[in-house]
C-alpha cells in the first residue's frame, strides 16, 4: 500500500469536491421539481437546466485541471465557481419553497434567500481572477 506523500494528496481532494458539487446540484434540481408547480414560466426551468450544465462544465473542467496540475490556480477557481453556482441554485430554491410554495415548512428560509444572493456574488467574482491568471495560473 502506498502512502500519498507531498503535495500529491491535494489531487485526491478534487474528487470529493466534485462529488459535493454534484450533490448540491441534485438537491437544487429536486427542489426545483418540487417547486415546479409554482414556477410561472418554462423559461425559468430552462434557465435552471442551462445553469446545471454550466455547473457540470465548470466543476468538471476545474477537477481535470486541479487534479493534474496542482499548482495551477485556475482549476481550483473553476471548482469554486461550479460549487458556488450550485449553492446559489440550492439556496434560491430552498428559500422559494420555504417562503412562497409552502410557507413555514422549512427552517431558516429567509437566511437561505440571503445566502442565495451572497453566493451569487461568489459565483462570478472568481471568473475575474480566471481571466487574470489565464493560461498558466500565474499573473503575467
């Protein structure tokens, strides 16, 4: 049995991070399905499907980069963007369910609504750093 030594163990962290991102995304889509009766337009469901594809792409590409090039910050930033976008979707659907669809059914729904706005900022702020650090993960 080999023991992971040095910075190589960090590459192992990308698998649970990608799995947690997918878990949060699935929870958001389940809540979207439960809240589907209150969703007024099919365009909103289409927007969530497009966001789900974006989460998978960001988290997948981030996982590929981070697991192979540990020193490249871009992979970790893309993983963060995918997780933050999935968390935004989950918090928004949680707040919608707890405040509008079934009022009082979920605890801390107002806090989830606030977190939805905070994670939205966290979703797009790292993209600025991705542009600055492209292509090798260091400033020019």
